[in-house]
C-alpha cells in the first residue's frame, strides 16, 4: 500500500503519494517527469529522488494512486505504487540486474573465444560456423540481458517520447540485426561480441548504481528495525494486551520492561530507568530517565520497568523522521544538476540526428549502406550519456552515505554543493555550542534527605533546570521522597508538603542567574549552581573549521553574561540577546558582504535563520522546526561533524568536477573518431561502458572521505 500523507505546510486536503520508477536514468528523465507532472491539473508539485528512483507527487484528493501512476506512464516511464518494503523492492531490482549481468558476462566470454578464432584468420566454412555459434549464444543472451533497456525504451516510445535507453536499444538491435545478416550471407564480420559486451558493461554500471542505492536503503532499514515491533499496552481497567507498532496510538500507555526497546515515542508516567540512546544520539553511556522525561522509539530500556504515555507512533516517531531525512539524501536542483538537465534535454534528438547524418554522409561518400550503417551504430553507442548522467548523483549518493555512517544526515545532494561554498559559520549557543542540558555542579552539598526531596520536586517539573537536577540525582540512584500537594508556580518553581513541612525547588530569591536553583525545606535553604556544558571537542572543531578557511562567530538570544562566558572559552566574537529577526538580519548583512553563511542552530527561534542561511546544520537534539529547516542533521554530542561535513562536501565537488571533465573529455575524443569511421561497434561499446565505470569508480573514492 502506498503511503499517502497530508502535506505539511500546504492545504489540509493536499496529499503526497510516492512511486517507484526504475527507468529514471539521467537528469533528462528527472526533467521530463517533474515538468510533465507539474503541468497536470490536480497536481501541486512533484519531485524525483534520483538515488532511490522514486517520485513523490503532491496532489489534490480527487486524484488517486492509479490515476497518478497512469500519468507517469503517459510520460514514458513505468511506475509502481511504492511498496511497504522499498528495501526489498530495491534488492529485488538489483538482483534482477545481477542475473542479467551474469548472463551477459557468460555470453560475452564465450563469444569472445569464438571471435578470437575469427580474428586469428579463420575463413570459409570455419568462420561461418563460428559466426553461427556466436549467433546462437548472442541472440538469447541479448533477449534476456537487454530486457531492462528494451522495456524502458518501449515504454517511452509507446507514448511518443525518448529516453537514454532508446539510442542504446537501437544501437544494440542494429548491431545484432546487422550481425545476423552478415552471418546469413557469409560476410567476413559479425558484431555479436560488441553488442553483448555493450550490454555487459551497461549492466555493470547499473548494478553498481543499484548497490549504492541498496546500501543507502539498508541504513534506513537498519535504523527502523531498532524500534520494537509492538508494545504491551495497559488499558484503563488494568488489563494488558499486546499491540503491534502500526496500531499504536497517542495517549496509550506502554509497559516497557527492562531489556526491551521502545515501539513509540512518549513521556515516562511512572518509574525510573537507564536508557541506551546511542542509536539516536551517538552517546554510548546510558542516560537516566524518570517521570516526565521524554523517551524515543528505538532506544533500549536497560535497568527497570517503566510506564510510558505514547506521544507519537508509527511514521510520526523521531526515528521515522530521521529515516525520512536519510531517504531524502538524494538530489535536488543544484547548479550542476541544472546543467545536466539542460544538456540531457537535447541529448536524444541530437544523438539520433548525428547518427542519421553520419549514415547519410557516408552513403553519399560512396561507403555503401553496410559501412555507413556500421558507422551510424558506432555513433549511437559511443555517444550514450551514461557517464554524464552519473557524474553528479553518483558522487552525491556516495558522499551522503559516507556522512551517514559518521552520524550526519544530509537531506539532499544540493546541500553538499552549498556546504562546499560556505566560508563563515554562525553558531547559536544553547543546545548548539553547549549541550543544552544544565547540570548541577554542587549536588554534593545536599544531604541524602535533601536529595530525595529535590528529586521528587524536580520530577514534577518540565523546566530545563529541574530536568538537570533530576538527571543528576537519578544517576546517583536516589529514590524520590513521597510528597503531597505538589504544585508548580509559573516563574517561581515547584512547591509541596513533606511530612507537614513546606518544601520548594525553584528560582533563588537573591540571584539573577537563570542557571541556579534554590531548595527550601521549612526554613532551611540550599543554593544549587548549574552550568550548561560546552560540547566536547568544540574548541578543536572550531580550530578545524578555521584550518579549512572558515571564520566563525556566535549569535544567541541568551543574556550577555552566559554568552560572554562561552565566547571567551571558544575565542569567538558574539552577539547576545538576539531575536529570531536579529539572526536573520545578521545573516543578510553577512550575505551582502559576500559571505556564504553556514548557520548551526537547534531551537525554535533558530528556524528562520536556518532557512535564511546559505546552508544550515542542526544537532539531533534540535526542535522539530530546527531539524525541518536545516539542510543536514548531526547526531553526536561533538561539533566535529560540522567540520567533517564541510571537508566531505568540498571533496564531493572536486569529484563532481572530475566526473564532468571525464565525461566531456570522453565525448570530445570519442565522437569524432566514431564519425570518421575509425571506431567499430565493439570498440564503441567498450569505450562507452568504460567511461561510465570510470565515473562511478571515481565517485566511490568518496567512501573514504569521511574518516
């Protein structure tokens, strides 16, 4: 069943449907699909993800999936409603390509052995026998291994369109037909070896492309598998029942035993435990969680049973949001993709015209139809734009996968281009340069009784300072006291009674420091000091950014005192007390001076700045708004991924430039040779296929760039 979801930010009636379109091969395919669908009534927008061969269509409710599928097929592309298990579908498609590759390889090796005998001087009956044996091997091999290309070309031609598989199919069929004619008439040359070799190398390129996409999807699948398949639900009558994760709903209460993973996001209602959150945060040390704390699907409950009220389930969980970010690490309209778009738009007509002109020219020159047709076939084969079509997406997919393994999720390939251009980093403070989790620095001043009372009060509050105190006390295995009449006074803190004595945890009476709290038990008071720790390796990360040629500064909405402390520790200039509008204006000033700003922020108030910056990154602890507005998200507590992302992005653009140079250089050298008749279909097949493999191989070097 296809996932149909309301479109965030659009009309409530807008829906998004997704389709698998295996025949997407180049930027020209992307342009045809998106432009064609966007012109259809009822379709609001469409977007092609090249790396996953998928199309997401935003549409009005009156259009159903079948209608949309037919519209895609009318553009010349076979489409399937996206399966529930896209990884299995991707693996199945790649497995079919591997089988076709194996058949083509078997046929190529045997035909080449027969061809060697012909090249060595076999004549007469012997030569004809070898040609017939080659035909008996080649014809079924081409019929089977060529199906991915023939089916795609037939679909396009059926609707009066072309794609890059059309000239490939024409070239293969012409070479095969000409070879059959030569064999039947006792001719000296046949080109079965060239046709089968072309199929082998084309399939090799597509298998590599499929394997890269499977690898990306395996990361998504592995992430989603961390969430439990279901949960034990506690009903109002006290009875329990098992509910599959797909049927969980908000406000249900989960009973999560020690050793179980969570099936949904929620808030702990009762119990305290330690949780392994390394999957989402990258932190290996277990995190203490208690009443009122948020816990996420996919995290592992390590020590004690807890009751969790579900706040988000299914596709609404944080782990699913991260999976969607990973799934969109494909390709948007970057400058280089737009260049490839324009080139691919005119490709098919140009290649067909060039091959026809070559045939006519050599016929007029007296070469005869046989030689003229050979030259035309060589032109069709050698001008296949596989290398050009793979130049950008191959590099983007490999780089995104390399960053993903290091905990950086890039939303789209164009973000890599903009990251490579960044020359100034603008940091938010709280939750970005700092961890955003205040921790008490003098918790030992409390007696055991005071700790128990403080924990009971802190557990009832959502304030960041209370959360910091609660976390510190839970880490000490403190049991909370039993309190009565717990009440939260806005701006003041928590009050209650304990054994007939009034107790309070909240704002100090004589301190303006927002990172402090006062515990009062009767007439006795204790002041707790807290600090928001700077992220580990922040100094080293900023130094790494500076060695990469980027300058950096801080902009924060916090007070001047706390911002100055961080500014001094990191050696950066800072602007304090900045509103969301102030942050946007600061980015505009930097942009006006010619700077390409990378904004790194996490809070709700950073959303406008993240969207306004040239490129943006948010930590995994960022608000939903921050994560949605950012171009990339990193999950570790370190800032090093920011510098790593810049370095990988720059290396990616170097590879893209190299790929373009390789693809264009190949055509500059190869096309004139084909037009002058110096290249046979066999040599054309080898040259074209090798150019694609070289581009893919060059992109694969990015696998080691994230070290």
